[in-house]
C-alpha cells in the first residue's frame, strides 16, 4: 500500500484507452489488496486470484503487470480492441 500514490501517478500518465489500469486511488487500493490477499499463505486459494506486480527502478515504480488466475467467474469479462483506422482510395 505504500506504493499507492506512485501507482496512481503512473496510471494517470498512460493512454486512456487502456482499461485494465485503475486510475482512482480507491480502485488501485483494491487492486493492491487483491494481489496481497492472493499471495497470503493464510488465504485458501479460490482459483480466482489476482497477482499484481510492479517493476521498480531504484525507488521508482516504472511499470506494472497482472495475472488473473481466472476471468469471468465472479464478474463479467470483456475483451475488446479499440482501433483508429483511416483508409482512402486515389
């Protein structure tokens, strides 16, 4: 949780079309909590864990990654692609 502010700052600098990175402190805190709960040895595995990773350079967070053990079990999962395309014919 001590990385919350850096993570929200990092999320604020990415393209708004990236929908998997929480931008609010509340949602980012949920993502961190889910990750911590998933690796807690006292937690009984549910099969729906979320593993949240950060990439650090020195004391600065420069990237993130997440692995979802399952998708679509407890909440809907949508996968889509936003494309900007321009075509013309001479």
